[in-house]
C-alpha cells in the first residue's frame, strides 16, 4: 500500500488510484500508414522492468486526472509524480536499490531473512 | 500447584471479586485478572489438551507467546483459541477448555499418546495414501479433523469492527522502558507521533519484573506515572493502548488491532475492535523480547512455566503461582525471579543452572547462599514426571549423579530473543549473535529503528547513548536517564537447546513445539529423511506453524538443527516471518464492509414500485434490476418470462431501463472526439437523430455498445451497457487526457440523474399518445432513431424512438426525482392497451429473437464487429478510431475466426443450453474439434421452440448447414446453423 502524490490533489491513499501501465507510449498516428509490427507493439508490448519504471496512474476516486510517475518496481516506491505535459525526469536522477546481478535488491527481496 | 496471593497493586484489585465459569464450574477472580491468572489463583493448572496427542497442558507463559492455554470463550459467540494469558475476565464470563472429550480430566483422545510412536513427522502423508483417493475425503480427513485440532469454530458471529487511518511521522511500537524513553524524546517536538502498546498499562518491563530498582533516583512506578503523564500531556503524541501491531508492510504501512472491550463483555451492536491502518515516516520498534523454553523429557507438563512469566504473575497480578518453584536456567535472565521470590518472602525449592559456578553472577550466588536455596551448577534437568501435573524432576548434577526433586512448579529459562517478528516482516535482515545465542536485527530495509531488547541490547548500560544515537535523525531532546538495577548483571548465556532423556523410550517426549505437538525426535527424523532445509523442515514437521508461530521455541529448533547438520545457525537461517504477528479475526479485517455494506447496492428510482409489484431481482453490476415480475406466488420464472415477452409482442411492455449507463459529452471538439471513440461516423448524422454504436479496444475487439444521440456537433449523449458505464467513461477520460489533449471536450456520467423507461410493443404509440397528448408520435414526425426534447407537467423529458425488442418502441428519459410519478401514470393509462412491466430476462429473450447482441454475453473480448456481422457499423472513411488499425491485423482478418450465428434444434422439440459446444460429429470421440459454443439460449413461445446465438469458427459461411451440440451427458443434439435473426427479419414491426 502506498501514498501517492497526485500532482493535482496532493498525497492520497493508493486505494483512490488506478494503475495505467507504462507511460510515454505514443499511440501511432492513425491518419498515416502503420505497419503490422509497429501497431502490434503499441497494442500488445509493454516493458516490465525490475527497478525504475515510468508509469501512468489515474486518480479514479478523486480528480479523475491522469498523471505520470517514476516507480521502483522492486520496492514499490513512487519516486516522483508529474503532470502529463511535463517533461519526463531522467532516471539517472534516482537511485535504484536493484544492484545485484539477478536484479534482487540487496535487502528486502523477501526470499530470506538472514544475510547470505 | 498451590498459588498464593501477594500484595495488591495498581493493576489488580483484591476487593473487586469477579465470578466466571470454567468448564461449567463457577470460580472467582479479581478485577484485572486474565483468565490464566484467575485460574492459577484457583489452583487450576490443567487448562487444555494438546493438538495431536491430547496430552494435558497448563499455563506456560503470561503473555501473547502462550502456546498451550488456549480456550473457547462461550460468552463471546464461542470465540475459539483465545489466549488465556491475555484475555481479561469479566463478570459472568463463560470459558471452556478445548480439544477434549468427554472432559478435560478424562479425555478419550489421550489414547493417541499411547500410539504416539507411530504419529511421527510425516505420519499423515505416509499413512493415509490409499487404497483410493476417495478414502481421504470421505474417511481419513473427517476422522482426523475430529480427533485433532484446537477449538471449535464459532456458530455465528456478529462482531463489528471499525477501520481508522493514521498518517504520522513516527510510530513507536511498544510502550515499555525504551518505548517510553523514545516517546519522551519526542515530547512537544514538531513530529506527529503514535505510541502503541498491546497492554492496558504502559511500562512493560517496569511493571512485569523487579529488574529495575530506581529511575532518575525515584521509584520506577512513580517515574512511570510521571512520564506517562508528560507524554499524555504532549499534544503531538497519541497513545493507543490495548492495540497490537500485527503487520508491518512495505512503505512503513502498519496494521494494528485495538480491543475495545478489555475486561468487559462486548456489547452486541457496538464496535468491539478497531483496525488501525497506519502510515508512518519512521517506525521505532521497542517491542522487547520473548523468553524461550528448553527441551527435555515431558517439558510440557502442567506446572512448567517460563521464569519471566512467573515473575510477571508476581509483579503484575499479585500472584505467585507456586510457593516454592524450582528454577532451571542456562542464562542470567532468571536472576530477577530469584530476587522477586525472596523479596516476596518466598524462596525457590532449588536453583538449577547449566552454567558453571564461575559463570553465574556473583550477586545471584550471594542471594542463593544467603537464603539457603539448594543450588545445582553445571546441572541439567533430565526429565519432569507426574500425572497431569508436575510432581518431580530428575536432575543430573555436575558429578553426573541423578537427584530427584519433588516439586509442584518448574520455572524455565532458555534465554531471550529480541521480538524480531515485525522487523523481519518489514524485510529487514537478521544476524545470529554467537555470544547471546539469538537472532538480532541487523540491516533494516525501511526507515525502521530498533531500540532496547528488540534490537538485541539486553543490558541497560548504553541506554541513553543508544537512544540518542539512533534518534539523531530527528530534531529531538537528548536523553539523560539514570538507571539502577536490582540484579546488576550483564546478560550471559550458555548454549543449551535440549537435554536428552535418562532412559531411551519410544514414549519419551521432548517437545520443541508445544502447540503443534512437535518433538525433537520429529526434527531428527525429518533431517534423516532429507528435509534439512529449514523451510522444508518447518512444513514437514509443522514446527512453529501453530497460532503462536513458535514464539518461545522456534529459535531452539534452529539451534538443534544447526547442531545436527553441524552448520552455523546463520547458515541454517530462519523461516520467513509472515504477518500477522498474532491471529487477527476476519471480522476485524472486513470492518464495516460486510453484510449490506459489502458492496453498495444501486437501485433505480422505480425500485419501490418494483417491490410492490412482485419483482424478482437480478444483480447487474451493483444494480438491482427486476428479473421478472411474478403475478402470483405460483407463477414459475419460465411462465412469467413467456407471459411478459408474449405481451410485448402482442400488446405492449414497459421496462425500467434506468440502470443503463448515460454519459454526456460536450465541447467544441465533441464531434471529432466521438468519431475517434466509436466505430461509427457521426459527421453526417443529423441533429436530433440517434445511432447504434460500437466501441472497440485498441485490439479491435468489441468492448461496449450503446445508442448515441446527437444534440449538436458540440453535444452528445451516449448510453452504455449497465455494467460497462464506469469503464466507458474511464476510457473516454483516458483518451481525452492522454492521447488527444488538444481536443476541447468534457464528459460526465448522468446515469443517476435520469430514469429511463423502455416502452415497446404494437400498442406503444397509443399509450404514448395518451400519456403525452401534446406530442405527435406519427412515423413522419417522429421516425425511428430520432429523439425529441419536451416538457411534461413542468418536467423536462427526452423521448428517443429506439427499440431493443424488435417492436415499435420509445425510450423516455426523465429526471430521476420525477420518474416514479410518470411511471405510475403510464401504468394506469396503459392498462386498457394491455401494458405490463417486463424484466431483464424477457428483455434478453426478445432481443435474442431479433439477434441483438449483449456485450459480455455474446462477446467475450475476442470478438470483432466483423465477427458479429456488424461491418456496416464501421466508419470506413474515418481516418482513425479506437482499434481501427487492429481490424486489418493478420489475426482479425483470418477466415476461421469465431463468428456469430443463430442455432435452432433440428428437431424442434429438443432443448438447448447456454455453454453447449458445437461440434461436427454426432458421436463424441475424444479428441474432438470444437467449433464454438452457445452464448445465449432461450425458449420462445413466439417461435414455439428453443433457439440460440452461438459463436463458431467460420460461422458465417456455415449458415444453412447442420452441426451438433454436445450435452453434459456426452450425447449430442442435432442443430441447424442459421442467420442470427429469428423474428421480423426485415424490421417491419420496428419501423411500423
């Protein structure tokens, strides 16, 4: 469970929001010729990284506004939220806890309780 | 075991007697007593039978860690597995012991103890395998369930729980010495602080033991009173008492449960517990430590108790469970019990320590010598013996000689563990301390701070510097507290997990988990059989899987396993600690979201009329919709539906369509937006006309349908399916905001603002004329798929000529508040024309006769408009709309896609069913290719037989051919594949 900082309303409980998947995926312009591959990737293919991720959320039970955020999928921490028309932040500005080769965070993966 | 009452204290009032019943017998306790302390006061120590072997069990501890003393509270909806060591008594409380029959003293199930050599780890897995699978379900499981287990599930439960949310800067868990000191630092600071304690009184170790003699040169009790007062007076600190933190989630999210009826009977209809959902910046864990036990033969006998628990009964409840207990320890934590006993004028019958004389603290040595307490150093208890209670113990002293000591009580201490449960739930990592022989918190994962014994600081020397150092991230006062101890010692422990029994016997039992009846022998056996990973071992033996989660024993098991495997304990690891810390009732989690509040019920403005007129309701999403109307109690659903549908075809029917989703779309660019959202083109559509429209997903599949009314290029009203309203509005919002923010368009739901009546049937025009005499309903003035705004008796209404039944029909939209009056009016006016209400089932039948689809019933998210035969609805000249490009994907232009067709039985008398598979062969021989399935199926009295809609592979080209529908009895019914229209194919009635 998270507290999400809606860019319009301020910090609110996660239960008021809905997740909208990867952010900054541009819908191909329908007035132009679109190849099968290009369209298929837009409809079906989304990134699913462990670590920092641009993501869309909507304040469903609030202002109904969509906005973007950077979330660390390995810790669930939302690092920043920003309006749709704002520039996307550089991921290098954030520290990801994912450091180990397998992508597990050093602490908190939940797979063990004692340091190995 | 003979107990005696000591001095009265602030927690227990000897002048306030309370009567309660245990197993039907009346006893007395005092105000402030727990069930356990009250039973001990009455010299009752046998309180239950064990899980597997039905062994007699007594009160082992004085707190939440209790594995044995679980009771059923008859007077509280028969709440089972209640810890007697926590639950406070009240006048008239009724308690029963668990897992015994016919009585606690003479329990038939104790025969299991005789057979115990065969009930070892994995017994059930190995034994109850055959001869057939059914044996488990029908014979073994019911038998085992009868014989094993703890309390009985309550028959009915009406507990009410509230949920409260907190959002604070700091949460301090545990109001003991360290918790209070931490809270003291935050007094009048700028931080919002929550201090949570499980008990009714703050103080922890100050109340529970005689360890501390002076704090800041004052009596600990006086210091406590002053400090609590200061904290209570501080405006930024809120104290939650009787509140147990059960869960520590990600992002510092805590769940805590507050008991609202401590020491009194819950009042029916009143909130009896509060679930606190806490979000906090930092969590400070001050939840202390738990003493562990030791394993030796019969270490489960009633009369055996943890030593700190004995001391807690003395200090907290003014009660010594025994006048002369024997103490057995391997560490210095039991020193203060010796001190407390002697201070109270009692003395231990013997003090047995596995440590050598040099290791034992000098001041304990002096105390024991001065009071002539028999002392056994370098000694171990080989076993405890007695019938349903401890009668004697066998001590092996330093010379190896055996000594028998008669006793009625044995106090054990196997060392102490920081209560790391919440710390590990927060995903922090532990580290094994070789000196103190326990796991201690090492790396936190979240902003978690541990203080005091919860952090593994078992001594008090660095109290101030430790707290000041760990709280330095906060702008708070520095502490300088002076502490003086009665037993001035450093924590010291010698490794001892288990003492092997004197005589080898199949019946000799040294328990490692008291609640689940796991013995040290089970652990050995599991390792021999290869279950040597701790998580496997736990599940195979069920060690630490009881409701106490092995709070006093799980570390001992790790110690034994590490010795057996000759591995370091850190290598063995621990099993993962999972929430909740202690059992949490489902009613507390459900809160108020139960019964009628489980899911909101939405009712149309006409609901009261439906109730009065025999409506049987159906749930559609959250809506209550009339399914059909019963004209008398004997009318079956089939009869009612046929009567209603026939009446629509012959006279006229009225349906309450208020639940249909209605969305109003406005704005400069509304037309362009609608063209992008729906497949249809609205550009050339005239103002005042309506159009049936489809909405697709980007994958080209049908997501919703509805009728779009065009008021102008800047103003539309769309209807949606009843269940899809929120999704459609959500989708419109999403695209308006994220993909086309340049379009000036706004949308809002008006579903509940307007009621909708769907009137249809050949007599409809006459009824409408009569109901709205000022409106011209002729075909010329009011053609099909147009709408008009009117005012009726001062009420603005919109009438749309459309139909979902295939008959001449009108939809009337009326502001909800005025709807019922107009509905009543139409009902009485319509009587002479045979108007009757119909429900959703008749509506489904009527629309299916016309081949109109229902999104979600005839489609399933894998059906395109082309599959439905609705290509005419696609605005092909439009540059773009949702899902347009997907309609030419290789997958969507395949010829063998499942397509909508009609199905009728070849033999008209045959019955069809929804969900039946359509196949080509008469005989079912697996594997058999499946063409598709029936999505809607009804009997029609208009047609005189069953008919169905189905989606089948390549269906459009199969129209006119024959196939078979498989039945559940593995036979088939011959069917004809036909066009999905069964009635009035050329729409004569629709436009009449």
